C-alpha cells in the first residue's frame, strides 16, 4: 500500500511497454522519477512527451533486450549520469503535480521535498 516506500527499495526501474500506445497514461514514469529512481524504459503513454534519453532516463528501443541491458550497465557504472538522471527526473516529475489524478498528486507531494539520493 505504501508505494513511496516500495520505490525507495529500488536501485533502478526497468519499464518496457512494447508499443507507444501500450500505456494509457504511464504513471509509473512519474512515480519513479519523483521517488528518485533512475529509469531504463521505452516511451509509451505520457512517456512520449516526458522522457529524454540521457537527461531524465535511459531509453531503449521496443523489445530490445541488448539496449535494455546496456542501459542498466550504463546507469550502474556511470554515477554522474545516474545523479543527473535522478535530479532531472525529480524536476520533470513535478511538472505533473497538477494532474487531475489525485493519487499521483499525493504521491508527488510526498517526494517534492526530497533533495538528495542514495544512488
């Protein structure tokens, strides 16, 4: 029930919808970013507008296991990139704090004061 606590246990989040239209909204992107969890993902739902490779996530092509693996290795081995992605992800997640989805709103405000990360 405590999604924020669950995200705090993640080192990374891999989210790989198989098409651009597979996600209705894509709340998981915003939740992970707000929680300071770096993403390896494909674009779908809101991710089509939100995700920027190397800025707030590492993007992989649809159904490409090699790119997904390479993205995880890159995040695990490149601390400056990981820190940049976490900081930019938190910033970008806050753009969606005014969404009509109250669960997202409450979740984002729960992370809005977090400035540091343990990654």
